[in-house]
C-alpha cells in the first residue's frame, strides 16, 4: 500500500542525532526563567495596604462625597467636564500607542495606494477568518489579545494588541496568519492598546443595559483605531455620568459627547471643526467588498474634544441602504442588508444605535440613511445614522 | 468567551511526538537536511521559551506546523542564503531512506515547485485533510485541492507510476 510506504518514509524523517542532542542541551541550559512573583506580590500587598488605608483618610478629609462623574464634551463647542479630576477635562486620549512609523503616513491616495488598500484589506479578511464564529449568533469570538484593527491611510493594515498580551511569538503567529506571502509583511504593523475588543463590546452592551445611560443614549460606537468607545448622550444627566464613571473608573474607555443626534429633518448645530468627515457620502463602487472599505476611519474619532464653533448647519444627505431588522436591543439595532448599496452587500449584517430603536421589531423592512462610514468590525457598524424609516412593502 | 488555553504535556514528550512532523515539514520546505535540523531546533526552542497555550492537541499541532513554515521561510529567504548556494546544489539535500524506491519518490516530491510540494507532503506524508492543509498554509481548501491535483499530475509524469493516487 502506498499509504504504508508514505508512513514508513515519514517515520524515517527524523532530525539528526546531533540536532536532537543540541536541542536537548539548549533546552537544559535555557530553562524558562521562573516568574519571580514573590517581590511583586510583596509590593502589591504593600500597595493594597496603603490604598486601603488611604481611601478612608481621603474620604474623611474631603467630607461627604458626591458620586464620581464621567467627563464629557458638549458638541456645540462648550468643553465641559464634571469629572472631579482636572485631568479628565479633555476627552481621554487614545490609548493605542503607535509603534510603526508608517502607520499614520499622510498623503493622498492614488491608484497605487488604492491597490495597497485592497492588499491591506486582504490581511484583514485573513485575520477575521482565523477567529472562530459563534454558530448561534454568527458573531466572531475575538481572542483576549485582540484590541481591534484598521486599514491605514497608506493602505497598510494595523493590528492592535492588548498591552499585557503582546509578545514576539504572538506577533509572529499573527504575521503568519495574515501574511502568507513575504512581500505582504511590509503592509502589517502592530500597535498596543489597553483594552481587548471583546471587552469594549461588553462595555457597549453594559451601556445599553444600564437604565440611567440608555435613557439618554443617542449613540455609542467602538472606535477600534482609538481602542475606546465614543458615547453620545442627549443630555448629561448626573445619573448617566455617574454610571459611566462606574463602568469606566479610569476615564479612558468612553469618550462622552453630549448633543443631539444629527437628523435629516431638522437643522442641527454640527460643528465642521468637530466633524471633519464630509456628510457627502463617498460613492462606493458597485462591486465592492471589504477591499473597498475606506482606507481610514473618519477624523470624527480623533477630534471629539475639539469642538469650537457652531456653524450654520447643513442637513446631512448621507447614503441609504435597505435592510431588514434582525434584532433590537435597547437603542441598538442589528439589521441584515437586503439590497446591495452604500458599500454593503445583501445579507451583510450591520449594527448601529438609534434612539427610537424600540419602535422597530424583527423582520421590519427599514430604510437607513447614514453618513456612509462603515467601521471595519463584524458585524460592521454604521457611522452617523441620520434616519431609520420603516420601508414600504 | 474563549476557553482558557493550556500548554500541557512534558516538553520531551511533545518533542518526541512532533519531531518527525516538524522535521519532515522543514525538510520539505527547505530541501536541506541541515536546514531542517536547524528549523527543528528553533521551533522547539521557541515553543519552550514562549510557552504558548493551546485549546487542544489540534491547536498545538497547527501552531507547530505554522511556526515550522515561518522559521523555514526565514532561513530560506535570508539575504545570506540568497547570496550563497542554490538549494538544489547543496550537498546535503539527499535523504537516505532505507529503500532506494523511497529515495526516488522523495526526490520527485522535492523537485516539485513549493506550491505543489507542501500540499502533497502534508496530504500524503502527514495525512492532513485538505481543510487542515488549508489552515496551515493559509490557503482556501479549493486552492489546496487544485494544487494537490496538479502536484499529483506532475508526480505521475516524473515517477511513471501511481504512487500518488486520488484519495
């Protein structure tokens, strides 16, 4: 039998005795250093004691304590922070730390860069394909090291690794997954971030489940490039800010904006300084897929705290996509696209926040007008949603 | 969420269990016994030092295969290597199988272009499924089947026989 012959051959494929001996010797002299936990444990115990002793002391000095409130920014230009620490006055900076000189390369995209955007998107596809998918929900089960990823302006692809899980071996393994061809490795770079994407998604769900927050929640979206969540509230209620502070004690998971959601039916004070992304939707080619996603997320993510002037409002036009409601959870809607368009394909799933989400039910046909921005998550998240209307028929 | 990962297994047992797998793949990839020896050592040193955690044995095997390919690629594509002796001219490429016929089969496999050689090797010698090969080589299963088919055609021509029949 040939199978027996191949097995016989495979059994003969063994490293030389010299290599085996050398490996054994290398392993013997290269024991992994045991974790020296005792000094760390001692320091941690001391720190814990100091904290335990300090908290009542500080409380007694400061008198009766009002609940801590999360910082927030008014989108009409007022920068307000009611967080108790002055460090919270500004919207928290992104926690992702740049590690690649090429990551934020500027410059206009041209034909060559469009090609490399597609190449970068191929890396994204491969990484996503390597994550297991929940057969019931269809949602990807992101590993604890994965902080998100995005396509860069220069066409490359950046993976955000959770700081404490970032190792050379992990990077090597990811490179092996997303770059089967050697010449693709130049497209890949890494950043470290503080939070796993799965944690950010969990936080998103907590927002929607929290009554004080959901009652004033206009929108919430995970900004993968920033490794945080942008939350828009219709008003800065103390209960909501306190709950946000409880969920985000370090004030760096949420960037909280306060202002009304843009709507197509009324003029709104949308600051062009704050929202540099054009409301004129970028046209998408007819046959597009992930390769055709915008190479860069809109600057809205980076300038949330930079509002200054209220400019005459321009009713946003946006793009429209037809879909069917799959699920409504709080203010969040999960829909399935029914007609190709706006950069989405039929049967794609998309999620977004909408204050009147509760008025829709599963299977409702809807027409969604949004800014055209599609975040590269799964399911994808729509950018600014301007209107959601029940579609006829 | 994700299950807790685990390392598990005595290092020596793991080496014993996977030495042939790692070495064979490295040999198929590099075409050199000396390089395969180097890759074999490197893979298990990396394994030992990074202590990766695995969901199950299949995950461990996939990690070892992938790391073997990565380290093999690093060796064969290094600047030093590209400027020195071509693989086929290296004196250590022959593998002394016991049976001359086996040497002939291996020589035919080794002569295949890499895109056919690795799927053929993994399928027939390591008895991986097309799905597993696709995962290890980061290819679509359809691409693997196509490469297996073309690789078989070439082997039939070079060996004048049906050693590599359809599954």
